[in-house]
C-alpha cells in the first residue's frame, strides 16, 4: 500500500511551476480547495491556465490568484460575481474560454474515462462552434468537443484516507469527482484524514488510484455565494 500523505498545502503544490494547467474543483465557492489555492498564492506561481466552473469572488478562492495576475487563461462556464474577472476579460488582460457548463463537465468526464472526443448539440450555431468539426446525426447538428486534461487536478473532499480514497459531502461532489480523474497529478485536501480501512467501500466517491497526494487542510471558511439585489433608486 502506498501512503500518499504529504505534510501540508505547501508541500502538495511545491512542484507546480509557472505555466501549469490546473483543474480546480468546486462550484462557485462550494467545495473549493481553499488551502491549496492559498499555497499557490504564497508560492506566486504565474501564467496558470485554470480550469474551473468559475473564478469565485474577488477576495476569496481563485479570485485571490486573479487579483495577483497569476492566472493567464480561464477555461470556465461562468463569469459570475467576480468583478475583477469581468474587468480582466473585457480589457483583454485575461484570456477566457467560456464553455457551456454541461460541455465543460462532460469534457472533463471524458478525460477521466479515456475517451478523446464526443459530439454535443450544445453551442451549435453560436461562437462556441467556431473552428470545431460539425456532424449531422439523425437530422440534428452536433459539435465535436475534445476531452479536457490537465497537468494537475486539485480538489477538496470531506474525508480521505492515506491511500487517497475520497468521500465528498453532498453538493461538494460537483466538478471535483470528475476532475480528480482527469489530471496527470491529482492533489486532494480533506477536512479529515484517516487510516486505510476506515471507510465502507460503498461510501467512496473517488478511488485512491486517481489521487497522488493528500493532506489534511485547516481553517476552512466554507463560504457560499448569496443572492444580492441592487437598492431601488
């Protein structure tokens, strides 16, 4: 049995160099790898290609890296509540590949399954289709989308063991279970790290074979977006 435990977030990301392509698990602020993101901010890694559903908010999560100009390109499906993300995208400072959310999720899933490409009707007839192969199936037009891989996938789970087996809690499964299978190196931070044999195998969401490094995180804020409305003028 291979013990995949590392000391902390800084040890987990120590070999992530400038220009790396990284998947970040989570959906908005739900289930994001807070400790690993903070470690990359401390490390100062630059020119990152970040794959994530969105870029969090200005003062938390991936927004911290965006504010420090550590991200060169975002591959995501949503700009959302991050004003700096919007500003950098509109000014041309940040390269952005906006992908329909279902297509983004499926491209990541296909990478984990070893399927190189698939066809989807999502985006046909829009800017999403530019430069992509189009085929007709039973009278309907489909785009060919390639699987989406990354050098590193970083996820946050509720519990894990030192072999890398992971259990997520409720909605925190989101993109994370697929991303954990689509990175060349997968790093998992967990709220609780236990010894092998603790989990019922039926409870495991991601098998340890996909995970290369794991550590117990600390001081989780667990923020969540809240609906806000403008004051009536």
